């Protein structure tokens, strides 16, 4: 008899964004003429950089000729993209990486969800709260999160980030095996200083812990004093895995490409005390379960590192960050407390008068026809907040601010 993975049964029936879609669809049935502005799901709206399009067209043509056709590529990625990543994303920040420490993938969501494959199921985990749901849900699926009790998982240490602590998570007073950090943060849009990040690296070294560092939004950092990579912190290569994505940087949400860095210095222990390099395990995992990102996609990603590509990507990021500025200034002028939006494309808005996240979501939808994401969907500490994204069209962001005056 085949048995189901019972850990999946522990998950809530619906993914957060599925619940949002159902509520929006119900509203549309009753109000078919309403023009809805979607500022919830963080999908991009600007087209791919022209440099990427040209590179991908060329790559498609190559696939049509026997002399330049490519079949299966290397599971860890082509050298041309890996070398471009190291040269442009890391060397300018004083970080040295070997090519076999960089693994190209179809996006950081996949890798952050799959990275747990190389670690024992009984490791404890710690997460900032609120948090991107995939970090917890993927650990629930393998039994690492424990059981759900009063809205929290029993084997998860929650590290609140809120107004009271200026959105800086506090170091836990006990040992945690795996720590998830996302900066610039999704959903709050806040950042960590080098000083605060160093505290986490020191904690991981002292406690023989591993930091899963999601830097998918690092290209949006405007403050030159904020680190873009955890490896800018001394000692981090001994304790951290870093995830990055081209989705929000270059509009690859539909194309799918990202990468993960697993330093060869990073090890974990067996029950007998043997130290195992995680780079080797991740490489084995990818070679077994992943067939590599397409050649065409990787050529498109490589092109964003050309002078033309860099300029086009910066133009797109400036567009979104201008949206964020318009929205933040508009909401602040109406009396809302707004966080983020300065080094990240997310705005974390405090709901007025103690209104719950879902109640304010419905108020926005029905009174202003604007969709956000209820903060409580990202964790217990997200209650009383709404996440808005700056990835929309300019005119929609401006119109949304006009509509907020109706609330």
C-alpha cells in the first residue's frame, strides 16, 4: 500500500496568494465593472531588458543550427554565466568565489524550498517573523517544522520584526540549527546594517548553525552602507548559503533564472561528528534532481552584465523605486505609518485603528478596488499590516493613492 507524506497534511489547505485570488474573484463576480488595481503579488510589469532579448534571440538561432546546437547543459550552469556573476556581483564587493561554488537554477524560490534536502529532518529552524511563506512551508513538508499550535510551528523559533524593535530581529537566546534571513526583506521592505548582520554571522559561528540568506532584492538597495551580500561579512562563508534571483532584478519572473552560492568552506556535522562539505551535497542533489537551466535563459541572464544590460536593469529598478516613493509619500500624507520602500520594492503599511490585516484587505478591495497582501499571511507578527508592491504600472500606483483617500 502506498502511503502519503503525512507532513503535507499539516499545511493549511491554501497558499496565501491562492486565498487572495479567491477573494478577488468573488468580488469580480459581484462587481464585474470594477477596475481592480493589483498591488499584492510581487510580479513585475516592465519588459525584459533589450540586451537580454537580443541575447536570447541569438541563442534561439544557435539552437537551430547543428554546429551551434546544445542539448543537456551542465546541471550547475554554464561557465559564461557563472563567471559573469562572480566578476560583477561579488568581486567588486571584495568577495572571492570559485566557479564551482555558484549554482545556476530556475529561481531562488525553488532553491530556498529545496535546500533542506541536504540537511537532516530534525534540525531546528529560526525565522524572522513575518516571513516569506516558502521558508516555513518547505520545512513543514519534510517534518522539520513540528506541529502547528496556536498559529506557530512547534520546532520553529520565531524572531519578531516589528515597529517595537525597528524591524531588527533579535538574536535568539538559545541554539538554532538553521536560520532564514531575507534582506532586503520580503515582506517588510526593511534592511539590515553590516553591524547587525555581523551579529548573526558571529552567532552562527558560535553555535555551529547555518544561515540561509535570501538576497533576491539586493539590486534595489539604495543606501551604500547596506551590504548586498552576506559574504561581505568576515567569516560568513563558513556558515552561510546565499540565494539570488534575476526575477525582480531583470524581469525574469516568467523566464526563470537565479543562482545559489554554497561555499566550499561551509560544512555540517554527521551524528558521528564527521564534517561534511555542503557544497558537495548540493552539487549531488542538483545533479540528481535538476536538469539545469536552459541555455537560452542563461544567455539572457548573462546579457544583463553587459554595459547595455546594466544600464537597462538600472532604468527598470529606478522605475519601480520611483513607484515606491510615490506610494510611500502618498500614504504618509494620508496619515498611514509606512515602512520599507526605500531600499526595497515593498511597502509595509500599518493598518489604521487596530484593524486586522484581512479586514483591511477587504476594505481596500471593496471601497477602493485595490488589492494588497494581508500581513498576517506572512506570520503572526504580520497581523495589523498590509504589504504593497511597487511593481505595478506608474499610472496604477498613482491612481491607487488617489483611491486610498476613499478609505
